[in-house]
């Protein structure tokens, strides 16, 4: 597998993780509101908040990973210094 193929595979993997993470975040927020309206005890809601925080943490890790992939791409591009410096 070439470096370009590996990068492409990693981008696809990170993108496929992003969609279920966002669905989990949204549904956890909805669940928290609904359970709160039903009068569920605070301890149970706290456990739900912990799960939501961990899912959001996974999302942040994924965002950073996407950033590293993009950084590697821009770092390798040739730059025309005459155009940059005017």
C-alpha cells in the first residue's frame, strides 16, 4: 500500500467514525432531555452525562486526527515564494 493509498484509507476510516459519533451525541442529548422530563433521578442522568462526555471526547480526537491528515497534506505542497512575498 502506498502512502497516498494509506492516507486515503485513513481519511475514509475517520469519516466513517464521524457520522455515528454525531448521531450518538444528538441522541444522547435528546435522551437526557426526555429522561429529565420524566423525573429520572440525578444519579442516572449523571451516568448519561458521563457517556455523552466520552462520546464528545472521541469526537474531539477524531477532529484532531482529521487536522493531522490535513496538516500533512499542506506541509508537502510546494510554495512559490515570489507569490507569497509579492
